[in-house]
C-alpha cells in the first residue's frame, strides 16, 4: 500500500466518524399519527382559550335643557315721582271736551223776497220737511241764479248741505253768506256758527273754536 492510499483511507474514516456523530446528535424526526411520543400536527394544535370578558357598555344620556335665563332687570337711574306728585294729563280731557258736538239751530230768516224767489224758497221748505233734500237743494239753487248776491239763499243752501252730511261744501257756502251779509250781523253770526258746526263734523276742532270766537263778536 502506498503512502497516498493510506492518507486517503485515514481521511475517509475520519469523515465517516464525523458524519456519524452529527447524525446521532440530531433529534429524531417527528412521526405523525403515532400513539406515544408523537408530535401533534400543527393543524391539530389549538391555542389556549383566553377567558375574555365582554367590554363594559357605557350608557350616555342627553344633557337636560337648562332653563332660560330671565332677562336682566333695568333699574331706573332716577326714581319716578309718586302718583300724587305727578301732573295730571289734561290733554286727553281737553280733547274729549272739544270733540263733544255743540248744538246747532239754523236761523229762520224773515227777509222779504221777490215773488219768484219766495215761491222757490217755500217749495224748498216743503221738500225739506218731507225729507226730499235733493229737490230742496234744486229749488234754492234756482233761486240763487235769480238773486246771486242774496246772502240768505246761500245760508239756506249751506244748511241743506249740512243736513246732507257734506260739511266741506256747507262751510264754503256759509263763508259766502257771511261775506254777502254786510250789515246783517245776525246772519253773519249764524253763518259763523254754521261754519263751526261744519268744522266739527270734519273733526277740525281748533277751526271750530275759532269760528265760534268770530261768531261771538257779532
């Protein structure tokens, strides 16, 4: 045997001895399905059951609506005077007194008239008593066309317009009568009283007061 063969044999024997030691040191392979000493299959292993408690349920309730805050109370910087010291309100009382209608009585004139005008005035008086104011107005207007400067006719027509609830027209006619009356102070006075009544119907109480003041001058 040559030297090279001897060295090769020694190396082979040592290699085999190392492999045997490595084989003996490894654990045996697991045998599935065995009765004893077998390692369970990974699929058969079960993880331990953990006793998990259900999560605690927290109940929430809506907030109760708070009562509305009362409005702040404003205090007067200066105390009001007692009722006994306060001045009485006289303006409403004066207004109520001025709004009270004053009585009005038309003037019954006895001035002599021409036959034609006298007949028309008589017809107007009869129609007025019968309640036919339109016919009475027509008769007086015809009489005025005959005597256009007769203050008594304008006064009578103003009275008829007042009865027809036409105070504005009655006021204008009464002003015409007072203008044409000249020296007849009685007719002037009653014309201004008629103007005061017409203004009261128009709720012009200050104007009515002025008209009565003018009537008092005659």
